[in-house]
C-alpha cells in the first residue's frame, strides 16, 4: 500500500520513552501539515486510564480505542520559530482573527483551523483514538500520559487549503496547546481479535465514503489508508479461514450424501470473520477508492500503484481499470492507458466512458506524432 502521508518521525511520537520535541507530517481535510511538537510537560503525579486505576499492568498511555478527554487551545501572537513556538496568551477559539469572524484582519487566513485541528477549540472534548477525527491531536495524545500537555506548531505544506491560495507559502502558522485529562483503556492493533480489527476496517471504509461524498478528499484518502493498514494485518487470518473452508467442504458433501439436513449440522465453534472472498473484495475496493482520491489530489503515480493492486485482486472490477487508465493518462503513459480502457470496454462493451477515453488516447497520440514529425523536419531542414 502506498500511504497518502508518510510521517517524518512519527515513531518518535509513539515512543513510550520519548518525551522531547519532535516533528512529523499529518494529513487533514485541507491537505498536509507539518507538526512540530515541543517537549511534553510532566506532572508530579501521573494518572492511569480513567477506568484502569486498578488494572495490572497499569495503562500508561492511550492506545487504539481509548476515549481521551482532551482540550486544544489556540495561541495568538505566534512567533514562527521552533525555538519560541508559542506566546503566553492563549485563545479559547473566540478570537475573530482565529475564527474568521467579521472583525478578522484582512491579511489573516479565514478560519480554517477546523481543517487542521478538527476538534472543538477551548473546551474539553472526547476523542476516540484510532477513528482519525484529527490526525494531529491523535499523534500528540499517543505519546502523553493523563494530566500532561504539550505545545504544537502547525504549518501547511504547499497550498494546504483554498484559504491559503493567495498567501506565500510558510507565511502563517498555527500554534496550540494540547492537554490530556484522562482516558479509557484501549488496545494496540496486535492485541485485537480479528473480529475487532474487521470492525475497524469497515468503520474506516464507511467513513472514507462519507468524507469523499462531502468533498473531503484528503480525509477520505486518510480513512482508506487506515483501513488498508489494518486489513494487511488480517491477511494470515484470511488465508487460514479459506483453508478451513476447503478442509470442511468434503465433509459437508459427504454429510449431504448421508441425508443430514442443513439445520442438523453443527456450526463451527468460531465462525470466520469474513465471508468467502470478502477479504479480497474489500481490499480491492479500498485500493480502488484510494486510487480515485489520489487522482483527484493529482498524485497519478500513487493512483496507478493502487489501481494496479485493485485490478490484480479483482480483475473483473471495472472501476479499478478505469482509474488505472486515468492515472496512466495523467502520466502520459498512453499505451498503458489504452490497455486499461480496452479492458474496461471488455467488461462493459457499451460503456460510453470507455469509448470516450479510448478516443482521447488516440487523439493525444495523433498530436504527439504530429509534434514529433515537426521536430524531425526542423532537424533535417
């Protein structure tokens, strides 16, 4: 899988011993943001998880599935240097220059802080780790204990939102304080049962679809990536489940020959997580959906890679072949685009989309041949 965003030093954030400053790249609804986190402020008496005070071993930090009580407060008068990333004056999120109110300075970007932080500002709120509501806040909380806080500095990478389109890159930065009050116990992915992981996969797949339909392409891509990362860990379970089905099939046929009814058969003690072929189908759909997001985000190489994986998993999926053709077209790989669109036409013989795409490929090839002949004629004239 080709992830949408590659953290620079996310492992430092997740380190159970790392308490110093670090930085990484997070994906938000408006694009990619660089996050610089200052040292975590220690408290004299650490608290364990909200419901795990008597648990052994004690829960030191939030994990996947933990419901965290967090508060994010913006800061104003920001110094745009990592050495002095925040000021002493905190904002509750009501400052018009931050919220984009009518009195906001014309030189300040409209309030797109929700696009970066995606949590209510100034008040305590609940955030479930692993849901992908806010990648920035989750990454901070993963490395914190209860009753600790840290300061972060966020800056957009490239044109992170339409609000920044007319501003020079790096001209403005968001500064905030993240506080963790308490949290409930959670589990790392390797501690989860296959059924729990499968529920998370379906959750992120559904959330990705909702985000895409609402126009949040970056968020949709992030959700599909999260689902794929968890799905990869279920590969062995899928193989084992299919092997068990193959082993049980002859017994079922033999029982049927003896006249045993379906209702009299005893179901397996542990029902499989997937239906036959479901793992491969869902994985293909996720790669195909991620490819579509990457096409819209102008990432054709990544889109081609994911669409290729989708076609290998489900060769009969027309959407994946079309997206593969689109990605190749964007990269000017016309022969590969033609093959993908032809395969789409084989699957859907009357597809107007496939016919139009093939016409566009032929037209583009004709233009390139004409340009080549003109250059050659100038060389020998």
